[in-house]
């Protein structure tokens, strides 16, 4: 029931920001191996969790990861990357990369996002991440989407808060994208990318008003081409 009513709950809780309410509700979800066990029981052998990050950002690529966890090597503490502090995400990302059976990262840049839209770009990044795996999965657990792949797959709403495999993918993708933003901050210091990672914060909007957009901004996103009138988009800021 919680996953079904989450969007409605975000809109109806008074006096709290949408992002704060969403995080509070997501924290109530349990990240387990339930969906992996169901897939194994159905005959699956190699299961990949797939997720993306950066969908709501105004700047840079959307980044996806696919992770095949080792069923005989449980990594403790996996959960939605948004619910983890930066230091913990870094530690878990290294553990996942070292101990997973396979992992892969793919990115789709702002130019492609503007051309095909963010939804399709997110699907493309996730598909490419799966295709980049060193081992071929026979079952996918995907966060809220279906991919154009001839593989058995299950789209799970709030999958990064419910499935350990998807959570692992969200952590790897989030850490990879954050590192990209740190590196790009040195190239475009006027935007403060190191702090907000390209998301729609007051600081980022102020920088857009002062300096205008750069080639890596998503030109199709309203706050980029009309920043002074778009401060209501600040709810897209990622924790």
C-alpha cells in the first residue's frame, strides 16, 4: 500500500517539502532480497539490478548502472542511494565493485537528453549498462521501467528502496555521477556543481541567471532556458 500511495501522500502532507516527505516515506520501505528470491524460484540464474541517477538534474548526463550481486556474498547495508550519506555510499560502491559478480556503468549526455527526452535517455542509459555487463543476465530487476531488451524483467516501483540488486545499482551510479560532477566543477566553477551536482537548487538557478547556460546544460529543461521564472522546480533537488 505504501508504494501505491506514495505520490498522493507527498502531495497531501502539509507543511513539509515534497522531497522531505518522500524521503521519510522511503525510509519505511525495507530493502531485501525478496524479488531476487522470487526470480530464482522462477528459474532465473543470473539477476541484474538496474537503476539510473541524474534524471532530475539540469546539467550533465543521466548515469545508469547494472549490478549482478553474488548470492553467496551478501553485502550488508544496501539501500536506496538517496537514503545514504555520501561517505557511506562511497564505501558501499567500492564493496559492490569488488564483490559483485559483474557491474557496468553507462551515461547518456545532455545533447542526447535534449534530442530524445529524459525518459528515453534514462531507458537508453539503463539498456547500455546491461549490455556492458561482463556476464549476461537472464533476469532484470529494474527501477520503475521496462527496457528494450529481450530478457525477462520486472519493473519495480521504488525498486531502489526495495530490492538489494537495484539498490546496489543506484549506489554505483550515484557515486559515479557525483564524481563526474566533481571533475566538471573544475571546468565550470561558476555553477557550483561540486555542491549541488547539477540539480535545481537556488544556487544553481542564481548561477544560470548570472552566467547563462553552458554546453553541458540540458537546454530542453525549463529552468535552463527560463531560470528566473522557474524557481518552483527546486523540488527536484536530490538529497
